[in-house]
């Protein structure tokens, strides 16, 4: 792909979205391996790369932005998002499930 490609609008679509999701999934796996969450299975169940890419990675105020620079945000910022998922997983496991 063109290393000078620009993202000018959101949401990402097509090949761009697919590549961002692939990158997010790869980085997620690396982070899970590093942080070794207490409730890994639950943390994994909370992960949705498409949701992260569509709703957390970029916003309109950042546009226009070089595609490669935007991709680098995944490495820079996903760790805190995954830690938040791990904390949420711990809370879900600790809370007894109630049936109404």
C-alpha cells in the first residue's frame, strides 16, 4: 500500500479497515502474552477488534491523518485498552451472576 496514503474520513472501510483490524488483533495477542491477565478467557471474550478500530482508535478531530501514522496508534495505545478489558473481566468474574 501507498505509505503516504491519507485517511480523510471515518469510519474506515474496505482494505483499510481490514488491515487495521488485522493489526489490532496481532497487537492484542502480543499484549495478552505480556500482561498475562488473571482472567484471560474472559478478557478475550470482551475483545472486539472491529469495535476498537471503529470507535476507539481514531476520531474526526484527528483527520486528515497519514494511514501509516494512524496504524502506529494501535501499538501506542492498545495496551491501556486491553488492561481496561482485563480489569473489566476481573470484575465480571468476581461479581456473582444474578438471574431475574
